[in-house]
């Protein structure tokens, strides 16, 4: 199992909000697929996959905040 964490999208970013998940639990994804959209400091950025995998569990739901470098999802690398 691998954790996907809230990325640091800005120098002063401490938290981000999940705007939309593009995958759900049980979905497979490919490298470079967009997993979710994150809002921070008035900007929205895509979080993309670094490898092929499958979503095991989403830990932070849409419209919820997470601290930078804290897990937002658990995935299985394939």
C-alpha cells in the first residue's frame, strides 16, 4: 500500500481542500492520470498519479481540508 499525500503547491501552503476526486475506491488508474483537484491559496491544481495503481481508500472527501504532506488516499501500486 502507498499513501497519496496532500502536495505542497505553494511556498506558504499549510492546508489544501479537495475540490473533486476523479477516481473512487476500487478504481484503477494509470501513470499521469488526474486523481483529484486541490484548492490552495485561491488556485486549483491537479494531483496526478506517479505510477499505475488502484484506489484502496479515499481518506479526505470532497470539500474537506488536509494538511500538507498528510495522507489523502491509500492506493495499491501495480
